[in-house]
């Protein structure tokens, strides 16, 4: 588990030691609160963040292969306190 300025996250993968706490804290915005999984990758020395939910997290390998530089440093974190995830118990 990783404690950040934006909450506690579970580090699932840290390829090439990509996770840098200061970079994450500076780049993260509240928009990402709605995503259960966040992929961070470095392109041209800058951190890029991309969010995925439970219904599309299986697309992460495709994103890494198609949108990231080959062999780039990246990480995958899990947010266990998603704020806007769909709730199946909602009354309509």
C-alpha cells in the first residue's frame, strides 16, 4: 500500500521502478478518483496517467502495447476507495 496526498493506493505492478511519489502527487487530479485502476507511464520524461474501471481493466495490456513507448517504465495502482463507481445495489 502506498500513502499519497490523494489517498491510499495498492501498487499492483512497478515495471522498471516507475512509481515516483512526488511525480504522482503533482500529476494526479480529482478526475482520477472515479477510476479503480490507474496506469502511470513515462513518455519523454513526463508522467502520463490513464484510468480504467473494473469493466475495462483487461484493456491495460493493450494500452501499454499501443500507446506507450516500447519498454517504457510504468506502474499500475489500484484505488480501493473509488468514489463514482457504479453501485449494483442502487434503487431506480
